[in-house]
């Protein structure tokens, strides 16, 4: 069905005259007549009866009018759903409990009128880049090694340097430490069940473990964060690594401790990934917000994986 003909029909119905509808639509009266005639032909009914006072809706015209208005509203919603600046900005935060989700939430708090669609894609950096390139999402967060292939038009900017913390229960030997060094973690069991054996996350933890002689145990079924926290709270030797900006909740009775890791502070580098030709105004605002919030860990002694040290922004 021709939406312009439907729009013209509604304009005539509301104005009561073809001439006034033509003026409202900035077209000729002849064009109005042709559009209405085409619509009547397609519907095989008469929509108006012409009188000395103008045009009056027929019974069929009265029946069609509310549906015509709904067609126009649906077209407007469809247009808004894909038009940059009118549709929601689609951002993959990877995990709703980690630092990326918190920063995007801070952005929304500062700009509460922004339409946001916060997603969590279950994929590695390759899949996330493919989703951005295809237009499935507007932006995502991942570590981007320099050797990572980027399709033409894909841009990245390092926006987060997140330090690690050791999370342990109250009976762990390091539970009361104000801070620990990576070397002091050697010999302690760091339990991270379900850690992906591939992708940029695995590469990062492999290099971290090799650099400081750490034992990262990835064995065991994954029952979720709640089960992991329960096990750590009840253990005298288990600990895990969490990001400083991650948000986990547990009962007070667990008495879990978050111990900063310093001298050096292991830092996981995260980049925002987007398409250079994406015109969504909220994307530009989000990038500026993230760059303005980027901070370095306390002190100057940090550790990052070798592949991230050159850094790059395209």
C-alpha cells in the first residue's frame, strides 16, 4: 500500500477539502486527487463524497481512517527504529557485572534522555568486531591486540585500564592484607572455572600467569557467580581475580575481601570498538565520556600484556 496515498487520504479527511489538504502537504490539488483515486482503486471502494462544502468521508472512508492513521504511526516507528539519533544506541557491555556496564550506566545517568539498548553478546573479540561491522550493534568493549585484524572502517580507542583485585574469603592467608604484589600470589590457587581457553581473555591470563608464576585453575563445572562466591567464602585457600570496577553482591555473612594488587598492578586494557561511518550522535558522546573518565591505576608501576603496550587508536 502506498504510504503517501494513505498520508494524503488522512490529510483530506482532517482538512475536509482537497485544496486545503494540498496546501498542508505542499503539493498540487491535482496530485491530491490522483493519490486518493489510486488508493480508492487499490481498495476497490469510494473513500470520499464531494459536496458543495468540501469532501465528506463515506462509510468505507470512516472505517478505513483509524487504520490509515495507525499505518502512518507504524511507519514513523519503523523509521525511528533505524534512524541514527532517533533509535536507541546499541552497546554491548560483554557482562553486566563488569566495569564496562558501570561506565555505560554512568553515561546514562549524566544524559538520562539518551535512548540506550544495553546488550550482552556471548562472543570473543572476533565475533564482536563482526557484529559492529555488520551493524548489529553500534559499539562494544574488548581487548584489541595490535595484530588483531580490523575490517576497513572499524575504529578502536583504548578507554579502560582496569586493575585487578584478589577476592578471597575471611580464612584465606591474604584476607587481611591491605594490598598484595603479583609475586605474593605465586603458590596460591587462583580459581577461575570456565575461563575461556581461547580468545583475548585467555591470552591475557596466560601471559599474566607466566610473568609472575601464578597458578590459575580453570577446571570445574560453571555453576554461576553466586556458586563461585559461596565456594570462595567457605575456603581457606581459594581465591579469584576480579576487576576493580566489577560489581558483585554477596551476603554479609560471607565476609569476602577485595584485596588490591600493586607493585605492579596488573591492568586489563579494554578498547571501545565502533564503525567510523556510524553517525549516531550518542556514540560520539559516549566516546567522549569514556575518554574523559579514563584514569591510570594508583601509582605508576603497572603491568600490561606485551601485546597491549604499544597501544593504538585508529
